[in-house]
């Protein structure tokens, strides 16, 4: 009954012109397909910054289009359309930040200073304000009052080798569930970042930095082991290792993070 009412309300809003159409990310999708190079069926990727830096017109047009979206329009979208918009915006502005200094950097960290990281620079024009990448990620994308989905950590990209792969297509609201699930499986299947050795599960430090996001009850997950248990096949765990993980007896360690720029010219 409730779902029927919500569907009727949505149709009524669309018919009355009160509901805004989802944002068109086709320009960003085209850029990703053109400049992102994927490896191992998508487990990792690199960016052809050398070519991209020579032609930034399309990226500038996309960022300008993002800037024109106001809060009222954003609020009319459903949660998946909102989240796709924010993830794409984060990734696009990160690319723009790198291109602003390329090739005179080896890591995105080079764009910060001793007193301020690049993620705290307020240079992103979005929804009527000027924000930092940190604010977009931690106050919006990760907000427990908004989306609560920990899989976003496999979608937002920090332009580093250690980061989950930058997906070679834009995130789209009506495809977001499949895209986030795909990103999760791909990242956990990457043996450079997540693997078992000497009876120990080595994980990307992403799981250490954001462990709370995997334990706050999304889809009933209240522990990191609980979450990982449902992706044990992607982690390549044996039946015995799965049981050890499920029983909370699996030793977990966190690997080092590779902060080198995810540049196609230098990525291993």
C-alpha cells in the first residue's frame, strides 16, 4: 500500500512538472570512456592525464553544468540520482584539480601544503556554494542521515594508485545499485589491495579509515567481518577461511596505501 502510494505520488509530481528530471551525465561518461584505461577487467584503472590536459573544454562544460544545479532541483531527485550526482561531481572535480597542476606532480598530495591537504581546499562550486572535496565526501556522500551506503568508498576516487579503480563510465541513478555492487566485487578481487597470506587477511587501509561506515547497520551489517563475509568469494577465501572470518577469528591487517598519481604513464 505504501509503495503504491509513493509510486502514485512520484507519477503525480512528474505529471505536474514538480519533479526534476535526473541530471544528464553523458558528457562525463564520454570523457571517462575516452581517458580512463582499465586493467584486469576493471579491478584497477589509470587516467591518461597527458592527453586529457591538452583538451579540457568538455570537462569544463560538464563542471559548469554541475554548478548550475540548485538545491531545490537536487532535492527533487530520488536518493540514487542524488548520490550518483555527488559521486560524479567528486570524481570530476578531483580530475580537474589534478589537471590544474599536471604534469608537475607525482601525487595528489603534492597539491596540498604542510598545513592544509588538497581535500580541504574550497574550490568546488556546487549547489549554490563553494566546498572542499572533504565536505562533499564526508558531509554529503557519507552522511548517515542521507545515503548510508558504505560501497561509496569503492566509487569515489582520490586519483591515487591505492584507490579503488576510477570506473570507466559515469554513475547513473537507475544503474547505481549494479554499479556500486560491481565496484565492490572488483575492488575486493584486486589481490594487490586485498589478499590472504599466512592465515591473515590483508585489506586496503580504506577499511581501517572508514570502518565505522561498514558497521553502522546498512542492510543489517554491524561489523566489518559481517560485511566482508558476504563478499568472501570476491576476496578469494576458502570455505575454511570463510568460517574463520564469520566466527570473528580471522586475523586482519591493513596494507600500505599507494599515494602515487594514478597516471597511465607511470602506473604499474
